[in-house]
């Protein structure tokens, strides 16, 4: 998640600070996200290092992966989300950070998860951040992501009671960025999801499972 200014002068961090725990209620039990986590668990060795970008409240991603025995680090631009995640998933480590400036440890991660962290930013930052996250995947490692696809740039919407500007890339452009960064896409699909709560509109989700090949001997 990045801290771009939003309509009304609020930062993205301030928006998500106010959303807080409501996020996990409105976006609970997303089938495609849970399926991606199942795929990831089947590929990782015990103790594998995983980065959860836009970790939110820690649920479900960090919670599921920590329970499965992996070493999980979560980053989020919202200090309130980081606080909530630390309470909910004490077995993981969380820090307040922007995906555009975060510096991973040497060697990167065995897996990187990115479930909807890039929407509240400008389109060039979406592409740049996607490439950065892909570069953090170690050889033999995996990458899973979800987003709302489309050639969208700074579209003003009302989301969970807040005016925000959102951007994204078309599906083929999302896949191209990952492949240009050296990942091999194993699976991608789209599905319609209806968030919980009154007045929630269904939204199209893109899911991608990818991996970085082992370096040639």
C-alpha cells in the first residue's frame, strides 16, 4: 500500500487508519485469495520466509501462513493496520512501510503475497511497484497476487465511505510486468466477488500465481 494523497487532503494511510478492522469484515473469505494461499502453502518448505505486502489486519494472509509454519513479515502504509495485525497475528512481524520505498533483506523472500495493495496510487506506481515486488522473489520462490484489473488511472470512487482515487492495469499488462521481471505465470483467472455489507457492489478480481525459476547451474 502506498501513501498517496486522496481527495479532501487525506493520505491513503489516514483512509486505511479509519477503515481499520472493518476491512476484514467487508472483505472476508474471498475464495480466490484463499485458493491462492492454498497453492502457496503447497509450494513452500517449512520455515520459508514470506512477505505480505499490504498486510492490513493480518487476516487472512499472515494468519494462515503463520499457522502453516512460515516466517511471515507484513508491511502496510497504515499504522493502525499494523497495530491491529500485531494483535491478531503475534507470530508474524509487521512494520509500517510503503511498497515503493521498502527495502527487503538480502536474498529476498521465498514468497511474496500482494492482495490488493496497489490500487490507491497512480498508474505508473502500480507498474513500478509490481515489478519491485516481483524482484523480491528469490530463485525457486513464488508470488501470488490479487487486484481489480482494468486500464484505470486515478478514477475517483467512494470506497467504504471514503473518497479515493484508484488506478490499475489491464490483465495483460499485469502479466507482462511480472514476466518482464523474470517470473513465470503458472495460473491466472478472474472472478466476481461481492463484498459483505449493505450497498456493497460486486467487483471483478484478477488472481495470479507465479514463480521464479531456479537459476541455471
